[in-house]
C-alpha cells in the first residue's frame, strides 16, 4: 500500500524506528511504499553511497556503474554545481523541475554529520503533485542519515539485532557448511545443490587501520559507516580487523582500478584511513574460509609491498597470495628451495649479497646490463658475483628451466622471510 501524504510517511518512519530498523531497512521500505528514487552521495569521498529506484537517466546510470557522480555534475561553474553550493550555504533543499536533470523531478537535501556538511540526499519522483511528500521525505531521511552515522549513535539498538549479529559471526567466523546450521535453514536453500544462497556473487574484504595499533574507536566508526556504504554486506570487527562479506556482486565484480566497487573501497579506505584486502569473487558459499584467508593475505602482502596504497586485490597479486597461502598450509621447510637457502646462509656467514644479486638477475630476465644498473654496479662486478652464485649452488642459472625454478624459489624465500611462514 502506497503512502500518499506526510502523516502516513511520519507514521511509517515512527513504526520503523520503534521496530529498531536500520537505516538501510528504513530506506528500502520507504522506497517501496512511496515509489520514489532515493540517492545518497558522500561529498567528501565523492562516492555514491546508496541508490534505490529508477536510474534510467545518463547521470544516474553513470553513477550506478562507476560508484560516483560525474565530476562535471559538481563543478561550481555549472548550474547544478552552483545549486549544490547554495543548499549548503542556506541549509535548505533545492528543487529541480523535470528536464533539469532527467525526465523526473528531484529534491536535493543537504546532509550534515556532527554539524559538518558531508553529503547530499536526493529524492526523485515523476509527478510534481507529490512535491510536498517528496520534500518531507528528503528532510526526514537526511535527518535519519545524520543520526545513524554520527558518533554518538554508536552502541544504540539501531545498529542491528541479535539475529543479524549472530548470523554475521556465523558467516564470517564459522568455517562449517552454512547449509547445515541454523542460519542456513532460515535463509533457505538452492533447489539444486542444497547450499544456502544470497544474491549470486560473493567476495570477502578485510580492513585494518594504517597504524596496526590504531584506536579501536576509529575502527568502530569506520565499521558503522560501512553499513551505509556497502548495504549488501555483513560485517564485524574481529582481531583488530573489519571483516566484510559482500554478496550480490554477480559477474560484474572485476578487480580493476576503474571498477565501481574497487573505486568505492579505495575512497572509503582513504576517508577512514584503512588498508583493505579483497578476495576474488566466488559463488560457492562453503568456500568462504579460503577466500577469507585470501583477503587476509592480500591485505598483508599489499601493506608490506605498497604501503602508500589503500586497497589490495587478491587477483592483482594472485601468485604471491597463492604462495603465501601454501606457506601457511604446508610449511616453509617443504616449499623453500635448498639452493636459495644455501645462498642465504652463505650471505649471512660471509656478509655478502649474492642472493640479492641472483634475484635482480632473474628479475631482469637474465640480462646482465639491466641487472647491474639496478644494483649500481658495473658489468664486470655483476659477472663476478654471478660466477660466485653458480659455484655456490652448482647450477647453470642461465638454463631456462633452472632460471624459472630459481625465480619461484626466491619468491617463496622472500615471502617466508617477510611473513615468517604465518599470517598475523
């Protein structure tokens, strides 16, 4: 049954709050009952946080695909940009007639968090006759959004309920088969294979603060914001990390820099000062434990290798993640190559640098000059060191099969060296 006036809207919101619904649930219900488009845009990170309803216009299609609005949409020298600047100067909403953005009408309402302008909430509707209802809806949702995301709302009953918390812990921390436990029964089963299903396409993301000893309050604030940022997810804080299970990714979740999800995660992580590791996409829920380990490994490897970045995808460092996982499961004693260990022990005993010499030589495809240049030494010195390497390990390092084996051996050794064979 559709709501038709402001009184019905107020009653709906009061009932939702009394029932301790989350902001996500409230927006879903309002969208369904009012039949209006609802969009929330974070101005600070320039990320489209939430979008419900018809998005057939070019602007909303772009925003949905990329995860953010076109930059031209926000430039102050444009009509749209100047109107957005005006709403924060006056603190009041702006109305856009049909045709100014797309064929529908829109009300843009400023969103304040802890007294600071943080975003814009947009309500789109087709018929100008419901302008009063749309305005009331925009104002009410903007206030609720500010409440749900402000720091003093932390710990309130509106953060979730016992079922949601229990299910999240089961999903992210329990390693058993979801289809065989209580929550698997409640969430239903796939008719073909009996496995518990959400919308298809899953991934797991693990986040931690840039400072590994960072304040827990900052991590909790980021986790609360994540509820609005990734509505199709379950998440919790465990062992100093935010762990998130994402669903409904379908086949469109590709870990490329320009992908919408990755772009949003990068901006979210930048805003809340987090590192984030994200697993490959998967479709079998029972495999989530392996992908959780994959996300953890991507986070730790990425943080060690590229501390200036924010988001590290397992797919972009798949070989390193695979080797790191093997080290954890099998043990470095089995995976370490004896030739590489012999070189490392020789370096330690004689105080030489032959392992690094071999590593650079292999890195540059067994080419003498580039390898020498990378170490700031001349060709003759490089050649002498390589002869010593050959005599120590008693191998022809220029034979393709040997070079390939040694490259893998060096990778395993470096991972064992940096991770000490374990995930912290």
